[in-house]
């Protein structure tokens, strides 16, 4: 029983990797909240193994009573043996997001989407929607950190 309690209190390890390399690594995480294509999942110590496709959305890491929001733009998450590995197309902690750049990207994506809809180019519509979702996600995650 004492060993069980000690194991539960140590938390999990979270590793986030992007094409640019290791983006985040932390031991002792109490809870990671992921938004998968199948819905929201909370991962804690002793969680069953999972493999899930991630949505373009916020990932929240809870440690020592504090929340760290990250903007994650797709990818996969795998949890086993106490380690959550996220392989993401891109990821940023909320304090590293350049909001003005994200707003500019949102405006460009909106213009691109409007044009693609006007010329009825389905491929461009899909690409523009993804770009728009990524920009909006970054803006929302940054606003959580700043209290906006």
C-alpha cells in the first residue's frame, strides 16, 4: 500500500517532440489533458496505455498545482510505462507565442479561405481551414496565459 501511494505521487513524464527536436520534457507531472480526435483525455500515473491522434488544440500540463498550457497543432500521443510522448507537428508554450504574428496568420488564413471558397478550390479550402485553426489555437492558448 505504501509503495502504491509513493508510485502515484511521483506522477508521469511528459515529452513533446516536434520536427525541430525536443520541445518539452518534464518528470513528476500530475496530469496531462489532451484533446484527441476522439475527445478529451486526461492522463495520470497508472493510466492504461493509449495511442491517439491529436487535434489542433490546447494541451494542458498540471504540475505542483500549476497549469502549463501549450498550443499543439496535430500529431500523436502515446502513453505507456509512465511516459506520455507527444509527437506534434508543432507545439509552443503559451508564454512563447507571438500573438501579433498569430493574428497576422489568422488574417492571411481567412483571406486565403475566402478566396478558395470563391473559386471553389476544395484542396485550398482544406489547407486554409487548417491554417486558420492553427492560428486561432495559438491566439486562444496565448490569451489563457495572459488572462485576456
